[in-house]
């Protein structure tokens, strides 16, 4: 069964993520398409990104600056699909979440896998601007951001005493998201098995090297 990892993108005490993420995880498990694991960034106190080619060592099995960074890269790489649960901080994703994504810089861990978002906020925007930014961010990792997402406005009041969202639209949106994620997960797994191109930036570097060599041939 495909592995779905749910990344919980805020860490502060009293966070509303503690209402959103358990609901997402329980509905995802009940969907029946995935083995579900929650990656709560509170459990992953990653350093501010500080990797460089000296900390990577062997590119095929990088050491990184700390064992936790190596473990985080392995945790992300070992998934077939992702849901990112993100609040909106100043019209974008929380810094701790951006840092966690930047930290998989060298492993191509998200590459050719689908990423869906569940956004929430205290205001009427429901995290929509964070979701839009997230799509821009993960596309650089060569992940596949999905169109259908969950948007939860006024998040402090969006769940009842049993932990379920009070709006039926919220639940319906998560079902749509999970159906899409299962479809994309299967399609991209098949495509990865058939064979992947090397990462785009490596192919571009090779093309530039070849063009430079052709422009200045050694006599
Ligand atoms: C640093 C910061 C920036 C915020 N910026 C926004 C914002 O741009 N738009 C919005 O609707 N809510 C914003 N909020 C309110 C959050 O959506 C709300 O506090 C939410 O509960 C935060 O998620 P969390 O509780 O999981 O940390 C901001 C909150 C914080 C702490």
C-alpha cells in the first residue's frame, strides 16, 4: 500500500494544528488507500538550514550536518504521497515548515510525488495564501502539487467537541483531496517505476558544460 506522510507544519504551544491534524490523519486512514504516518515538526527539531557541499559528503549517501537532518531526509524520501497541514503566517507558510522543506535540498526526496495541502487560519482566508505559496515552493523540489485542497477559515471555531469539522464542506473537500492523492500516487508510482529522468538542474548543468566545451574546443 502507498505510504502517505502527513506533515504538521506548525509547532508553537496552543497551536490549532492539534485540532486539524488528528482529524486529517483519521480521515486519511479511514480512506483505505494509504499507510498513514504523521510527521509532526514538533518531533523533528531541525536546525535552521545550513547544509553545504562540505556537509553532504557522498552525494549518493549524504552525511549532512546532523543525524537528525539525515533522518528527516530519509523520512521524507520513504513516502509515496504527502499532505501538508499548514497554517498561514503572514500570508505564507510558517517558517518552520519552509525550513523543513529546504532541509531536503540534496536528497530529491519529494521528487515526482504528489503533495496536497490542508490550510487553515484564524481569518476568513483559511490559509489559502499559504497553500498557494506551498505549491510554488514544492514545485522547485520537483514534487507535483495538487489542485484540490482543504481550506479552513476561522479555524479556532471550525471543529466540534468530537474533533470533527462543523462544516460538511470541509469533510467533503478532504475526501476529494484524498481521492486525487490516491490517483496521483498510483500514477506517479507507475511512472517512477518505468524510469525517471535525472533532476532538471543536473540535466541543465550537463547541457551548459557541453555547450561551453563545444564553444571552446581544446586544440
Ligand atoms: C506569526 C503569525 C502570522 C499570522 N499571519 C496570519 C495571516 O497572514 N493570515 C491569517 O489569516 N492568519 C494569520 N495568523 C493567525 C493564524 O492563522 C492562527 O493563529 C492559527 O491558529 C495559527 O496556526 P497554529 O495555531 O497551528 O500555529 C498568524 C499567526 C501568527 C502566529
